[in-house]
C-alpha cells in the first residue's frame, strides 16, 4: 500500500511540475505570400522591390504565461533568416498557456561587444557568412537587409542597422497551442514593412547606428512587422528606447532617468562592454550617481517592467 501511495504522489508531482518543449513558430510573409528571396513585391509607390538578404537577431526572450507568470529564456539568441527557418526551440520550461511574448531585437550590450570567434562554430553569435558582425566597437549587425529596387530593379539598396543604443524591447500579446506535448507560440512577420516609408528606389546604402533610414527601420520593426499568428489582438503596450530619456548628457556627477514606469535595475557599461558596478545606494529618485566613473563614453541599461532600455552618455 505504501508503494502504491508513493507511486500516486510521484505521478502527481510529475504532472504538477511537468515541463514542456516550447517552440516559437514564425509565419514569414512578404505581403500575402510566403517570404522568399529574389521575389519582386510592389511598394506603395507602385515600383517593385526585391530582398536578396534578410536577417536579424532576437534575444532576451521572456514569456508571460499561466495567469501572469513570467519565464525568461536565458542564454538564448536567435538569428532569424526568414528564407531559411521558421521554427525555433526555446527549450523545456514549466509553461502551458502563453499570454504574451517579449524579446529584444539585436544583441544585448553585455554580449554585443565580445569576440564572436569565442562562440562555437554552430552558435548564432559565431562568425557568419555573410557576416553579421560589424566590428569590435559596434558589435553585431542587429538587422541586415539588402535587395534591389528602382523602376527597372537596377538599384542596389542595403540597410545594416546596429548599435547598443538601438537595443530595444518588443512585446506581443499572443496565445499558444499544444501540439504533440509541445507548446507552440505563433508569430507572423510582415517583412515588406521593413522598408515602410524608407525610400530605396535610388539605391540607399545605410550602414550604422543612426540616421533617418536606420531610425525608420527600427521604428518599423516595433510598430509594423510582428503580430500574433493566432489572431490575438495586438493591443499590448510596446516599449522602445525612445521612451527612456536621460539628462544631462554629457554629465559630471549625476544622470537623471525618465521612464514611463518604475525603474527596477540600472547597469552601466564602458564602450568596450565592461560592466561597471552600480550599487543601490548610487541610485534613488530616478537619479544615478556616476561621479565614480572616469571621463569617457558609457552605455546605461535601465530595467522597468521586465524590459531593458539602453542609451549612451558621456561622463565629463
């Protein structure tokens, strides 16, 4: 009898704490058709354009599930290539019913400026061909899109968007389905919107961290590209780094931080990615003491509502 009750208890515990394989399923689209490279698609101005490259990084994935619980998918970076792969395993987790998913586009500052050759050859952050790494100081290309445009599709256009200052969070309200004991989260990407309001017909070449074209592409990513594949209304608040403001910049002693919600954590990094310790005593009332820093350029990361926002500042 004791053995029987032990077996029942074991079965109960295993079911109560069972973990499921969580899978992120993308529906990659170009308009109303499956995404494909070297396929002409019309712009709003009537001219066609073509993608011959489309890649981007996703990191810091967090899933809200089962009545508001949050699970961070740690140490996971996805290099999404819509022409090649639609499903990504996020590992085993105690997740059953998903309510939303958030992620950051790009590679976080604490990893972005590391040496890519230190990663195993099959890792998304290892050297790629074509390269997704811009250089030691700027780090990885967060988004790399290229193609042809113009009246006769004879103009080459390229956008390589990067920079710690452009690392932002996006949150999408979405459900999930259980298939073969796997939790599947469906996300649709409408990739023609990468170039929404971006003039490419004259062959724009935009490589870097700023400028009208770079800023527009990042805005499009958070506002226009990703929706839930299951029809869940996308009405959840989306947070972009422009919703955080810091001043004065440059600064001597203190940095004031303005966000829309309560700040939970603050981190500071050097331009080379070295983390500088910030004690809780150095941060209060939306201010952080930076008098201990030597003069130079730094990155500040601020966490609120489980989102990280990043900005650059100069210490005088």
